């Protein structure tokens, strides 16, 4: 029997046993070596705060609508395998698989568990890791896509001044991408010192603590009273959005990437937003069609992100921290992802190694 990390109740995780099935001809079986969860939308599900619990998004109506009375909940506590990305070694290959071999080191989507059975025919999301690629870069494949989506949706151009608010994995990668794309100035904002330090080490120009500084005023001071042209907002905090509206240049754009909850206060649109012609673009890379369709879609975003990660253009060594053993993952998830996010950026899970490369 194998073990997997399961949300057994709201805000409660445990390692539970599961039995692997035989693979089908188009599948491969992977022994997982490293994995990582999401720290945003997955956390809302884990806490039982997501609208998907009792509602579902209807693509035809483009609305959240109530689930049918007898329908399953959107989150099945006791069954839901927590996690987002993993890296592992292929141990078994189905008869119809031609592009993958036993021993290949691969990355894809899925929960935190000891093995994965994955389609391996026409599955571009089953990515081979080239020699020298860090597993930490690989498990940032998903947040990199949302970061790039935010950069593109903001219409950022070379020479722009940029601020990134919220320094989880998405914000960290957005700050690196802004520099890569030719931003003349990149500032980051987060109340957690370790997150600001990682961004500074990656090359941003300024880092501000919203608990001790007037971020809007600081951004205006740093830009000769003009403000920044673009803000990538990933924190989903009402006070952060208010600060963004204060620090934004006249006619500038905020790309709102964060997964927000209902707000009870902290936002006043009768202030700078009303005077300064601010634009807010809600950015979600997973929504199709892409704003730049048909030239761009989710597949193209993913391909570009994988190239940036696998080539080393992005550096995730400081982003995936801390890294804990799989046996400790239930307690670590509750501590670092849910209760004390100030102790981490993106949690990494390390499995016992039994051969293969990493």
C-alpha cells in the first residue's frame, strides 16, 4: 500500500493509504520524488471557504450557480488528494506509449502521493526534465503560468516601472519575469521579511513592508511622484489593492491575479481610483479564450513557462522553502500553508529516493 496526503476535514490533513491499479496502454506509472501544493486557491478549498463547495461555475451562463440538491460537494473531504505539482521517475510504461521510457525524470500535475499514473500519449503536460534542471523549478510550472498571464494581461512594456504585491510563488516569479521583460524598475511588496529578501536576491530594485510603510506614497517617491506604470497584484488583500491604487501612475494598469475572498473593508474607490483613471484587469491564465486569442492560449503560455524554467531563466531555489520529508507533510501542510504562511513561500515535499536522478 502507498500513502497520499488527503484533506480529511476543513483545515485538517492526514496521510492515508491507497492501492495502485494496473496502468492502461496509454499510461505510465511514476515514482514520485518531489512535490508541492498550491498556496492560494487550493488553500481556500482546504479551509472550506471556496464558492465551489456549494456552487459551480457554469461556463454557459458565466456565473456561479448553486449545485443540485443531491449533487456532490465541490470539495470531497476524506478523499481529496492535496497537491499541485510533482517530479518523479517513470517506473512502468504502457504498450502504446512511444515518447517516454522507464527511467525518464518527468513533471506534471497531481496530488502529493508516492506514485502517479498519468496519460502519456498526446499529453503535453507530462514534461521531461532536461539534464541539470532543478526540481524546484519544475514544481513552479503552475505558478509561473499565472505570473506570465499577469505580466501579459497588464500590457507591461519594456521600460515600464512595475510593482508586484504579494510574494508567494506567483509574485516572486512575476517580479523575475518583469525584469526579464525589460522593466526599468521593479518593486515588491509583502509583509513577510523572508519573501522580500528572496525577491531582492533575485534582482528587484526595492522591497516594501506594508505593515510599516505607506506603500502607495513609497512608490510615488521612488518614481519622482509619477507612480508605477503596472502593478501585478497577487495578495488578494483589500488593503493591498488600496495601496496599489495609491501607488499606480495616472492611467496605469493593475493586473489582479490573486484569488480573493469577500471583503468587509479596506477598499475605498472614492479616493485615488476615482481621480487617477486607474485600470484593473482581472487576470486568470486558465480562462479561455485567452485575451490575445487566437495567437495565445493556455498551451502557449505553458510552453513558454516551461522553457523559462528549464533553461534557468527563472530561479526557484529560494522560492520552494521549506522542504520537508513526505512523512511530515500532513503536519507541514497545516503549519506552513494554512496556519503560519509567514514561515514559507512555497512548501516542498521530499520523498525517499530509490534510484533514478533528481
